[in-house]
C-alpha cells in the first residue's frame, strides 16, 4: 500500500506540496443516498442528473471554501453523487501546506455539516416519538436504523467517518480520462439502475471444474463457438525481427472469427491482445474478459468496457476474490489466465446449450 504514496514525479522537497493534479473522492461509508437523488429523465441515462440534498450542497460549497483559503488550487471538475463526491483539482504553484493537509481541512469542514445533519435527524426522531407517543416510532425508528445516523434514543452518529481518498494524476492521458470518468458518473449510475442484471456481481459461475465470479452478460456462455485470444511470444519476437506476417495474420484471424459470431475469450494482457480487444469494442463484438482481481462492492467496469457491459456484449470473469492491495499482475497469473481462457473455450465448445445452462446454476 505504501507504494501508492511514493510518486517520484514531484520535485524533490515538494512532495504533496508542489504543482500537480489530484483526484479526490469523499464517500458516505454507509453508502446511503444522503447527498442527492438520481433522476433519470425520460428513462434516458444520458439525461441523468443528481438532485442535491442540503447536505450535498454543503459538501460542494465546502470545496469552494477550501479554494478561497488556498488560491493556488483550481477546481477542474467535480461531480456529486447520491453517496459520494468526486473532484479533480489542480495545484498551480508550490504551497506551504501539503495537499493532504488541505484535503484533511476540507474533510473536517464536511464532517461538521455531517454532524449537523445527524443531529437534525435525531431531533426529528425524538420529536416524532414524543408527539405521536410511539404511534409512528416503528416507521421513524426504521428510518433512523437504516440511515446510519441515529441509534437508540436518537443518538447521532457521524456521517463522514472515512478520510477522503487522494490520488495524484501524473501519466499522459490520465487527466482527460479522469475528467471524463467524473463527468460520466451520473449516466453510468443511471445505466446500472436501468440494467441491474449486467452489473450485479454473480458468484460461483461454474464452467467445467472451475468456479468464477462474474459481471456482465452470462448468457454469452451459451454461444455456439468460442476461441481464445493468446498472442504467443514467438510471434512477437518474430515481428521484432521483421517477420510481421504470423502476428498480423493471427490478430486478423481473431477479428475475422469474431465477425463470424465467435465469442473471443482472453485476459487480453499483451499490447497485441489489447489491440484485438479494442477492435472488438469498436465493432461491438461480444467477448469474455478474464481478470486477475475479483470484484469489490459497487464494482463497475471502466470506459468502453462499461458501455459494452451495458449493451450485453461483455462478460468479465475472475477466478480469484477481490484483493484491495493488489497493484500488478504477476507472470504466473498471466500464464494461469491464458490457460483458463483455453480451458473455457475447450469446455464450452464441447457442451450442449442445456448443459451450459446447468453450469450457470440454472435448473
């Protein structure tokens, strides 16, 4: 975990105080929609908006208060969601205070608003209990229980108990990608709400003798034919020596097979395999993606994978549980995932559709 904080791109002596761009995320740990309500106009995800609550407005306003105290900070993009808040900020000059301290101060300000909200809910709870003499105590009590802000007797609990996550953005293209990610948050949440089946983590999907967790369209597993995408190192080495034909023919063959309706299966690890996956995404071909890490709570695929998942063209499978501390894929994992892709194709190509239904856990 410590490696995430060792960013060598900053000038010596100015770590976390120098010029840079940062992505900040603040979350309601209970994941309850205390900050706003998702509104999907005309059932169209592209028209989704978040109607802010008073607490949500306070979270946004506190960001502007932070900027007034620190003129070196500019807000590049922000998005308030029902249960969390994203902001992309730019530190334009070296500050005396580290960005961590600045965000900690922002967090302290937000926590005050959270406590005020908690107290207001507690007061409402106590008032309803007293005035109605317990008539509505069951309903109100459930609200307090479910909101995570009140306990027995209306005792208030803090709303923002987790410190905001701060991520420096340093690699080429990272800023553009992050701004788009923040902008698209409401639309993606709306898509998940409208098509929950494709984004729900499905446990113990049986394929042969192995079980996977998955996100996406499980019915892809009843297609007529499957082929793995695995670019061998001998092809890459030959291409580096000038003999590009074997590699080109193999990659073209994968795309041509997909155009004929074959579902391609792969972890898509190497650059050449990623190129094949990009063509599959661009041409809207279905495929199965194997990943080296499982699925955390509230998981959603990123960027083009999200759109493919929403359209039912993608199934993401993982043979391993989610590991929060995982940063890189190991060579042994690469080898294992490629072997699993071939194993999946061999098994499914030899099965009838009825038998594959059994593998999905259906009766």
